[in-house]
C-alpha cells in the first residue's frame, strides 16, 4: 500500500504546484497571453505551446515562443512566426489595435519580440503603455504609417528594431529624448527626409541603422557619439559630405548614397574599424592605402567611385583582411603583393582601374589621368541671394535691360555732342533724342517678325519712345526725395506718374562717355524686340548732362511699374489666406514658361543662360507674371561707370547659347521656381534644391498622400491628384543633373498647360483669392540695379 500512497502524494503535490503557479501569475496577464494566442492561431508552431495550459510561465521555450516570468510578472515575450523570412499578412479581420491592447496588459514587459508574424496596420499608440520596455523588436512585418510619438514615452527603451516594415514619413526628432537608446534600427522601410540632428544627443547609442530607405541630405555631426560602433546608411541619398564620426566605429556602411568630395584622412585612424563599405558613391580624391593595414580591418569595399592614387607592391595588409573591392575607380600603379591571389585565400576585386595587371580588365593609364583631372571641375552652381524688401522690385523691374540701354543712349549723346558742338544742354539732348528715335523706328518697322510678335504678344504695351526731361520732372515732382523708392550704385530709382496716369519706375544712371553709336546699334535693336506680356519692358528713355562733370552723361530709363511684388512674395510670404492658390500658381508657372519660350524662340538671336530666379518674376495688378531680368548682350562687359570696350562678339556668343545648353540652363532655373511653387517656402541655396528635389522624387514614386504631405499646406486640398503629379514630374525632369536629360521649354510649357487642364474640371472655385491682390506699399519697395 505504500506505493499507491506515495503516488497519490506526488500527484497531489504536482496539482497543488500547478494551481499555485497559475495563481501567482496575475489573472489579467494570463488572460492577455490567452488573447494573444487567439490572435495568432494561424501559426501552429506558436499556438501549440499555448494549448491546454494556463501555466504560461513554465512553457518550454521553443524557436517560435519564449515566455519569461519574474516575481509573478511576464517580463519577456518572444514570438517568431517564420524564421526563414517574412510571413504573409494576417487576415483582413485581424486588428492590430486589439492585439496591442492585449499586450498593454503585460505592463512589466522588459523585452518584446514580435518577428515575422504578418502584423499589418499602423503601430498603435497603446505601445506607449509598455512603460517598462527595454527592448522592442517588431521586424519583418507589414506595419505602416508614421512611427508613433508614443514610443517616446518608453524612457527605459534601449533597443528599438523596426526593420523590414512599411513605415513612412520622416525619422522623428523626438528620438533624441529617449536617452537610454543604444540600438536604433529602421532598415528597409519607406522613410524619407533627413536624419534628425537630435540623434547627436543619444550618448549611449551604439548601433544606428537606417539602410534601404529614401532618406537624403547631410548626416549630422556624430563625433560626440563616442559609443557608436555601427553606422549603416546603405541605399539612401545621403550626402554630399563624408559623415563626421568618432574613431571607435567598428562597422561603417555608406554604400549607394550621394556622397561626394574626398575621403577624410582621419579614416586611417579608425583602429577598431572592421568593415568599411563606401561603394557606389561619388567620392573623389586620393585613396588611403593605410586602410589595408588597420589593425582590425577585414572588409573593404570602395568600388564605384572616382578615387585616385598610385598603389605599390610593397604596401602592407592586415592578415585578417578577407575581402577587398577596389573596382571602378581611377587607381594606378601595381596591385600590392599582399592582395595578390596567391598571397592568401582572400577575395580581391580590382577591375576597371588603370593598374599594371594585364590579366584583369584595366583601362590605359591616360584614361585615369584624364578622368582624375575632369573630376576636379566643379559643376554649374546657382547663386541665390536673399533680397531685402528694398531690393526686390528694383532688381526685378530693371534687371539686365539697364546696362545696355544706358550704353546705347550714351553713345548717341557722345556722337551728337562731338559733331554738333552745341553749347546748350537742352538743344543737344533734343537732337540726340530725335536721332535715336529715328534709328529705332526704322529698324523696328523693317523687322516683320518683330511686328508680328508685338501685335500678338505685346499689344497692350505702350510704344517705346523718347521722353522729354520735363515730363519726367513732372512725373516725379522734380525728382523729389519723396519719389525715391530705391538707390543703386550709379543713381537713384524714382516712382513716377505720367500725365496719362501711368505708373512708371525711372532709373537715373550716370555713365562716362566712351563709346560710339555704331557699337550699340545691334543691341538697341534687340532691346526693342523684347516686348512680351510676360516680360517687364522698357517704355523709353531721356538724356541729360551732368551739370558738375562734363565727362558724365545722365540717362533716365523708364520702365513698367509692376505693383504686386514678386512671385515668391505671393507664394511664400504673408498669411496663408493671402497666398496664391493652386490654379493661380499654375497660371504663374505657365506665364514664366511662355516668357522664357519667347526669349528662346521669339527673337533672333535668342536669349539664353538667363540665370532666372523666382525673385525675378513679378506680378502685376491682375496677378499676371512678368520676368524682369534676363541675359542681355554685353551686360557683363559693362559693369561699372565707364565699363569695358564693346564688341559685336557678344551677340554672336549669345547665338551659340542653345548649342551650349544655355536653353537647358534656363529649363533648370524654371525647375527651381517650380520647387518653390510646390513647397511654398523660399529655397535659398543649391543644397536646398537638391534636398527638396530628393523629397519630391521619393514622394512622387509613392502615392497621392505622400505627394500631398510635402506640398504647401495652402494648396493641399485645392489641387487634383493628376495635376499635382504632372507638375512634380516635369519639375523633376527640369532638375535633371545632365542638361541633355532636361526637357525643352516647349515640353515644359505643354506639361504645365496639361496640368492646368487636369485641374480645371476638378477645382471647386477658379476665382482668385481677393486677398491675393496685395496692395503696394511703396515705402517697402526699393531697387538696386548694378549694371
């Protein structure tokens, strides 16, 4: 009987033990685990461990499920769906909100791994309730949307792994507030934007991985992250400068980005560096042979750059170096003996250089020499200058026309004063005006093409004429100080009102008498042809003599007065309700394109390489755009009072503008203008152009929601999806790095008009915002036209 009694006692103790354990785990936690099991019934390898038990803390760990308890609380939960890859999405009736609501009951969780379970939908805010969490790994799922700010509530979080999901938006700046964070891995999502500078405050950060996203821009200065060991930025658009890092980095992967310039020599002092991959970028300058001998290095890939330098056979290598890829660079000399295939069982790739090894595909030495010289040539740069309120209208209205008109008129004055020897100032001026008017009239009437274009495109413009000095005095109250709205380096700018009520801007210029009439004849002809409803036009001129210096002449140039400021001011400045709507922005862009098209094809020779800026685009009282600054011949030759000698070669050079891609330079400029039209904020540098272009490029490849997320909030609800996408696409084409890849101005105009047609049936109200017609505050307008 002893044996049955013993068996009964053992069984009783076992049952009591089970009851005791199940009661020790708090009931709401047991219920939470049971609910989680129900959510994951699609994974037998997971649910089989849950079956027929409430004693979750004593479940035998498996590769698919591990539950760890401490003091009657679940502290670790690891659930792995498909260990071989990403599992298919859970069924449509799955609710990620309900799933995480159950997880939130496990408030003492320190480690949570939910890998390859097919979870889908946005990461719920309830994840922020897991306040004890130290490690969160939800990789290889289908979780989408923005990274929720509730993760910042997890002050104990040390490891966050969101790899292989579908997160969108930017990497949030609040990551910098999670000070305990040591591992941040966001690999293979759809994140875009720049890496926030707040990451530099993560002093404990050891691993930073954002590979395989759509991120761009410069990498913040990470030198103060002395614990950082792994930096992986592969397959993004970061650049152009090499990241600034502490020398304790172990793994550095910059593969397939937009880095340029040279590799810093400090890289040769990264003594803990084991893996270096900077391939498929635009690095130039000398390669660092010292990398071969770094004490910990075992992997080097610098292929697909334009690194230069001579390799020598006697260079040394680390014995642990297992992989080296030097291919597709501009290296010369001999492959080091330590990298020869016979030296060790290491993989070495070095094709497409100019090394002496004839067995591998190598270029001739001259190829690398010439290419090395070529990469030193800087690409065309766009200069952006921030204008204050007193410079905007002046630089826009007068633009490039001033220099040529001044010099042309001066030549008339010089010739007539020398020939006639007329002592009186008034008589001399009248004779010059009559002579100039005769020459212009004859040339204009003899040009049938100009007459046709003027009738079609500039019929509302007043006829160019010679003004009498008395007219201008009356218009400006005898050039009173109160009429001055700006001052340039060679004279004042006045606002005037002619006898017929026309508002004009009058520029006073003092020019020395050096040039003859014949030198200016072709240029005054071209100036007279520039008559288009989308160009600011000169209305006339008036000559005078300087009363205190007989070697100086004064010319007054009279221009249209364009009252409503610049296109930038109507898009980027003021209250949202005062900015142009989408339909008006399309009309403005079309007007700019038509003005550029006329400069290219409406006259002979065309005017190219105009260096357009959005501040050169003005709006009149009807919100019609007018381009105020363009590349008139000899403008660059005649800077300063007295200028340089004139030459007919200037016109001949401008004829070659199209052949030299000058027309495509202008297309690039309109692309920059379209960027501001889209995002609604000033773009002040070429670096900003690259950054915004990359944002649009990434968003345009996604969906309409992504496209709308980056445009000016003023127009988000106004533009149709097709219209917005069309403008983005032509903008990106205009900003192509290679001139040959950019569209013609005719193609740009066609696409913009097509975008307007797509918008027409969609928009609710095509009328302009009344508040968009800004009142002109003359005291805030000023000019600075340095000719």
